[in-house]
C-alpha cells in the first residue's frame, strides 16, 4: 500500500459537546496551540476520513488543555454530538511550516523503511514517547519492528520517494526475529 501525502492537515480532534448550545470540545493535535488563534473556517473530517465538510467557526475559547468552538449551523448539544470523533482540519497550504528536518507524521506513515538496501517494512505509526519518537514498522508475517528515531539511526527521509533509510543498532533486528 503506497499512501500519498495528504492535501489536508488535522489540527484537532473533536470531543464531546460542552453545554447545550452546540459548543464543542476540540483537543489540539498540533504542538502549537496558537494555531487556533484567528481560525475562521476549517474542514470537519469524519473519523474514517471519507467525509469532509467545510464549516465557519463562530467562536473559539480556551479551556485548560483544549478549546471550545462554536460552528455555524451547529446550535444544539444533539447536533454537536454527531461530530464527536471528527477531525478539525485545514488545507495543507494553510499548515504552519515545519522547521527543516521535521516532517508531519502523516507524511511519514506509509513510507518504506530500508537498511542497506534491505527492505525492513512499511512505517505504520510514529509513537511520541517524549524522549524521542519511535517508528513502528510493519513487517509481512512478522512482529512489528520498533525503531528509535535518533540522528544515529535515521539517516535519510525522502518523502517524495516514500523512503526512509536507517542504520539499526547491533542486535535490534534479532530481538524481533
């Protein structure tokens, strides 16, 4: 399965309604919560990503670690509840640019992972552990391979070619065999 880079970026995940007038909890999926400042429109994307719906944002306010948003046309708790689990997304061209050498996780997922021209598998997920990220590489008929993301291990990332080259620490691959 080859996944091409997306044309949208998820910046939040919609949670349960707040109150009875259609206000919705949104949990940020971005490291920069200021991303929500001045946001006036977005896309509501279903959890299976098959449905996209543009929506105008009427109000945004912060509450703890999440935001409370009001959307045009969503005026009741019941209407808000139908959006629970949806993504709040923006077109890719409106995404905040990443610093050099950083990549969106969704661009990495689906890349083929190689060590010295030997295909190890396909990147299925990136675990964000705090100290460093960990690539979850899906291997046909074998256990997933967990690869720490460090400069010493991850040598090149080529999003256009959908390829990541790594140099595994001695003995890592044998742990999963």
